[in-house]
C-alpha cells in the first residue's frame, strides 16, 4: 500500500547478545564491563562491573510475548504467580538480526526505524559513580551498535548510540567521535546526571555539549529506563 509519505518508527528495539558490551572492550577494562557470569549452581547472572544487575530480566534468548503485561498485571492483582513460560517466547530472527529486521520492516511498510537498546538503557545507573566504567562500557556498546545495526548513514536502521553527561570532557569527546562517524541521533538517560542529587541534563554546565549537538543537528532520544530515582529519593 503506497501511503504517499515515509513511515519512520521512532521506538523499535533489539535484544542484545551477551557480548554487546564486551566485544569491543579493551582487555584491561573487562572487569568493569556489563557481562554475564555463571554462579556455583550454573545459574547465569548479569553484572555491571562488580554489581549484580536486577532491574529487568536480560532477554538474551527469549522475549516477552505481545500482551504479556496484561496477564502479568492480572496475576499480580489476584495474588498468583504467572508461569514464566506463558509470558515469554524464543527470539524471532528479526529481534536480533538487521537483515531479518529490514525484511520485517518491508513487510509492514516501515521505511526507517530508530533502534533502541533493551538492556543497554538500564545499566548506566549502576555505573554513575565510576566515570571510567561508564565511558568504557558506552564506547564499547556503541561500537557494537554500529557494527550490528548501523547508525543509519547508508541504511534504514538508525542504531542510536548511548551518551553520558557524567563527565563533560568525556561527553564532548564522545559526541565529537560519533558525529565524525555519521550518527544522526543519540540516546541520553532520562534522569539527573550524577548522584546523589545530580544536575539536570539541561544545566548550563553542559552547554559545550549541547552546542555540538545543535551545530550537528542531531536528534536526542530518551527512553524510559532505570535512572535511579528510587535511589535518589530514598536517601
């Protein structure tokens, strides 16, 4: 069906593999990485540096079924525990593969899509007391995004890289590098910068960063995630 205009989906997601943060991480910084480890019982856990990640279940092999939230809320209201097998399904190829996603987009008349992380937007809060860990992980993750989904320069999947304002010099270095690599957009965590009571991303202290963004005409994307409000407002 010819709609007569382009259709751009601004909120598509992918599911990250286990090496999304480690594939391009320098070996000496691997202890800082977002990574998986097996415990003594062979159970897999995700760590952010030395901190256990518990905000969501990382969907490395399965995804939540469409409509599963309704069933989950019903079970919570009734006091029963939903069977996990009833709310998850194995990955479809388009969940993790760019070529398959493009074919899926073609079938649904979607011309282009902003590709946002699933796990990736939920880990920064566990690193915002460590500048080195934050930028090592985001730099490595952005290389993975560019490699697997592309920044949209020569294609229709706009893999949105992650930026942090935790350190202004590092943020400016990040954005300068990403502009040079052709990204049209970036993701910024939708919460205060730093802890325990950080600054707004719009604070004048970050003007040097935003000047670069404005000059390059970049799109800033924000997505709901773990941004630390429970921590900030309970201390």
